[in-house]
C-alpha cells in the first residue's frame, strides 16, 4: 500500500492556500502537516531546505512550488476541469506571481522597503486588479462561465491584497472583482481549506486532508 503523500503547509500563506484548493478539488488525500514559519520543524527543513511552503512529499518526490503542487494534484484528478483553460490563464497567473505579488509585498510590507514609494506600488497592483475586474464584468470567472486554475491560483493573492486595507479596496469601484472575491470568501470551499490545526509534531496523530 502506497503511503499517503505529505503536505507541509501554513494556514495563512496564499501559496499554501492555492495548493490546498487544488488538492481539495482533486480529492487527493494528503497528510497535512501545519508548521509555524517562525519555528520550522527539522523534518520539514530536511525535506525542503529552502524552507517555504507548500511542499509535497510523495514517496521520494519533493514538490516545492505551489503551482507545481496544484498541477500534481489536478493531473491525478481534475473533476471540475480546472486545467481546461486557455494559455491566457497561465499568463494571468504569471503576472499575479510576478509583478502583482511584488507590488503587493511592497504595499503590505511598506516599512521593509523604505526605498519604494508605497503609493506607486499600490498603483501597480491596481493595473492587474483593473484587468481582472474588466474580465469579470460579463462572466462569473476569469476565463468564462466556469472556474479554472487561473481563478483558484489568483484568488488567495487578491484576498491578501484586499486584507491590507479592506475599506480602501472596497472604495475602488471594482464591483465585479469584489463580488468574485466575496463569493469565494463565503464559500464552503474556502472554509474547507482554512480549518485550524495545531502545529505538526513528531508522533502526533495524522491530519488527513481533505
């Protein structure tokens, strides 16, 4: 019998969130091992010395990037058809993970980047958010009438940005984008990936997910 793959995760990390979303959708069972980023277990660092989540250990295979974890799960089983997506969707994810996430960090953690102008960085985030909003004006999801990988890979980062100043975000006139985000935040899907677990310890009972 094959051992159940391990998922090292941190509940609030948007990269780990999207990994859990794909694993949840696929139905691929994993041992969820929650960590604290300020107190990383030696077993986690032995598996992935770079020390970032999510990480999947599948026998002798180590998967260390969140998009790769999503693809690992969905290639095993993709009942909702998230991978049925045009190349444009992958381009959107690239922008999210690159310029948008960079500007998001420069905004959220502005005190760490005194050489950056916070207003300019926030304006950069709005370029991407305005594009997403335009896509959502006439369709419920980024690529059309059904959710795809693009929606689920990007939503945790839009959530992270909105939470930096939700009142400001809500005042930007991005109604379709806000509805798309809030529909996600109030869904059983989101609640299902955000359950709280104690930090993993050797010898403690397994936490199976989903």
